[in-house]
C-alpha cells in the first residue's frame, strides 16, 4: 500500500503505520527528510517504496543507527529513525544521550512496541523504562500519541521543528483517538472537565487513554485530561492547567512508577494529590496477548476505578 493510499484509506491506522504514511508524504516536499530503521521496516514500507534513495535499513545496530542519524542531522538533514522501543531506549541509551541531549541533534526517534505491547515476545521486547531514560536527557521532546491523527500531528511538528524527539507508540493498536486534523496539539487536551468532579484522570499513551475513557464510561462524574507530550517543558505547562481546575489526580500510564509521568507531575503539583496507575514493579512471567500481560501487571480497568475511588477519599 502506498503512502497516498494509507493517507486516504478510511481505515484507522496504527501509530507506527500512521508515522510511516505521514513521513512519506512530508518527504515529497522536504528533501531533508530521511528514514532509518533497524530491521523493522518489513515489506511494502511506504517510505521505502516512494523514496528508496532516502530509506536506510541498518540492521540490528541500534546505537550505530543513532550515531549515523546524528551525523546526518548535523549535515542539515532531518533524520527519522525507528526500532523497537526497548532496543532504542536501552541498548542505544548512550548514543541517545550524546546525540539528542549533548549535541541537540535534530533526530526524531519513533519507538513502537513501547510498554508491554510486544506481549508474547517477552521481557526482552518489553519497554517500561523509556520515559525515565529519555526524561532524564535535557532538551528532548517526548510524545506518546493516541490515535492516527495525533501521531500524524506529532510527526509534522517534529519534521518542522528539527528538535530532538522521542515518540513512543504501541504495536498494532488503532484507536480512533481524540485529536482531529487541523487542531493544535497543546500541553493537554480536556476530554471531560465537570466542575463538580472530585478526581481527574490524567491519561498517557494508548493504554492509559483507553483505560481512562473506559473508566469515564463507568464513572461519568470523573474528569479526564489527556497528555500527548510528556517532557518537562510540556508537563510544567500541563500542570498549571491541571492545578487551575482540580486537586486530586490519577495518572494512568503503561510505564514503571519510577521515572513515569505520575512521579513528574507529583513534583510539579505540590499542592495536589497525585495517584498513579502503572505497570508496578513486577515482571510478566506468562505468555499472552497485550491485554493478558497488562492484567498480570495490574494495569486494567478495575485498578483504575479503585484508584479513582481511593483518590476521592484521600
């Protein structure tokens, strides 16, 4: 399927497919855009088919891929690189620190298989630490888009800005999303903000947002704010908006508690109560699909509802 077909197809695309389609379209008018992948492209990659001279599959050499992208960025190109989230955030951590942080190179890293979306692939393919790692590197824009339109908007912004980006997404989830084409992506998006709400859910990424939306269907009196950008600069702005409305929050995220968004917001919202629903401290020990692994970690709807109830009485 070509980039044009992906762009016009009424079927909602997953985050990684939306990234590939949008990047191929942007590259038509911006010759600086390059696409590098670490053995993740597969057959019929829309960018590779439309711009074969600007697509590079470097194989399972994630650190080298980031180093290559750094040189290309400093030469004036806009490289986008992609591989499994755990291999980018952890195996290539030193290269990320030096290239995106120290050099401030304009590299956009798009990392699918974040969280435990790799499911049955096991611990080696799970990534519950990337926000902690990248959040500790100054100057990196961090995003966890929810839905096709939000992913496309993040990719357009990254290509236009030339700033270092870390963009996490899942494996194959394709939610309709909350964002609409043409809308500006701010520090947060209010899905629901009842004046009398005692608790506000704060959703992060695909799983956190799906669970928060499900919780509101069960408990419509809850407020819900969705975050797409998760770096310190954007979280500080979001915290001001959150504090202007509510005092009790439940942050739902597919990440460890340590270094996650809940811990960052707790430092920014010192006059508020911040609870976290996250992947906890366990290691999934059984196979299964994404939902099975999430349930084993305690990241499910009953846990979110229980956390909202506890927050209301805190």
